[in-house]
C-alpha cells in the first residue's frame, strides 16, 4: 500500500471513529467512565500482581476500595459543599456591598493616592462584574447538570452510571494487559515500532499529566479547604476545594482562588488585617507544596499541556460532545500534543524542511545540456 493510500485509510478510520462517538455520545458515559477508572487504577493492580496477588483479586480489592472511598467522600462532602454553596450565593450581594464600602474607605487613604480616580470606576463596576460572574457560574452549572441528566437519559443514565460503570471498570482492569497485547497485534507490521513509541509517549503524557495532576489537584483542594476552614474563613472549605480542582489549569486556579478568598477574608474581618495575612500565608505554602513537593513527585518531568491549549480543548470538546467531551478532553489533548510533536519532528528531519535529499535516497541524474 502506498503512503498516500495509507494516509487516506487512517483519515477514514479517524472520521468513522469520530462519527461513532458523535452518534453514541448519549450512552457512552458508563463506558468512558469505566475506562478512565481502569486506566487510573491499573498501576496499583500491576503492583499488587507483582506482590503475588492474582489479577482478579487485585482488581476486585482495588475497585471495592475505590468505590468505598468515593461513596464516603460523596456522603461527607456533598452536604457540606451544598450548604456552603447556598450560603455563599445568598450572601454574595452583601459581600459585594461590603467590598464597595471598603474600596470607598481605601479611596480616602493610601490606595486613593496610589491609583487616583480609577478606584471609583472599579467600585462602580464591581457589582456588575460580580453579578455577571454569578450568572455565568449558574448558567455553567445548570448546563453541566442538564447535560448529565439529558445525556444519560435521566433515571436510566443515573442507574447506568452507578451500576454499569463499576462493572465496566472491573472487566477492563481485569483484562487490561490482554487488551494491550491484542491491540499491539493489530498494528501494521512495517510501522509497529514507531507506533509503539508514539503510544508510549502518549501514555507517559496522560499518566503524568492526568493521573499526576489530578492527584495534585485533589490534595491541593483538601489542603486549601482544611487550612482556610481552620483559619476561620467563611466558606473556606468550598473555596479551597474549588481552588485546588481549578489548579488543573496552571496559575488560573491559584490566582482566582487567592483573589476570591482574600476578598471574603477582607469583608469578614474589616478593618482588621490578620485574616487576609493568614490567607496569603496559606496560599504561599500551597504554592511551595505544589511546586516543590507534589508536582515533582507525582507529575515529574512528564509532558504537560499549555494552559491555552488546555482551555481550548475543554471548551471545544464540551461544546461538541457535552459531558462526555469534558471527560475525554484532557487525555485527547495530551495525545494530540504527542502526535503533533512527532509529526513536527519528522517534518524537521525531512527534505521538505532542510531542502536536502535525505540519506538513502539518490538524487536523479541531471539531464545533459541539449546541443545547440
């Protein structure tokens, strides 16, 4: 098969795969969720298997522990987070008014001399910005919930998510190594080794960024939530947990969480400054914990994703495929990044870029000059 026909073949296979995802997106949630859980837990199963535990027993123990921890976390966290979210939404107008009043007071002091009349514009537009942000947040949450509800066919979707997903995860985790071997046997023999190298890079990128960064985000969320609650910040656990989860997008989560927490702490204890100082110390320690302890150990030197590419992939996949798109956006973005880097490397090594004939190819002879 010629190179051009191979390209057409793989482009056709990719188009068919995307079309199937588009048509079946309403019932893919338990299968995508089970595949994600199995991929996330496979290293633990491999480690238990090396210790002498049979694969079925390792898969059973790991999945039961995962379900127990997940259910326990939902039972403990959902009521607390729900109460704090409702309380924050109810007190948001009073917080905005208090911030405007604090800005008016600061306008008469050192901040007014520093920024001049611009603080009046900030004070005037603060309420509008916060209102718009609250409206956008409500719209986003309602759209996500409606996508989950409608995309899962209501009660049937919820039942499948709770029942089918663990079953799918168990069978995929049980037969993970066999599936990898079968897929490897389907690779075209002439290009098997380069394809294996690409898949190893994709696995390294996904494992490092998705597994590692997701673990970092959960640990950061628990750290911020616990410390802010212990410091006495109102709705500290909710804000801290959201800050940690939003840290999946580098810099965005920590900066946004710091600004929101600082504003809440300032309104809570004004004109005292001790709580905002505690907030600054907590976020400083969180950055040190993330940059020098968690990320080097859990993420390591894996290939990450640019924040702009990450945000684009989340928005694009969410708009095209709904909630299923949000689940697969980051792994697909990591895989596309690896493929683009591979293609770019091949291009930079080819004669299309260098302008020279590559090794092993002989240039055609130059025709002799025609007689005059």
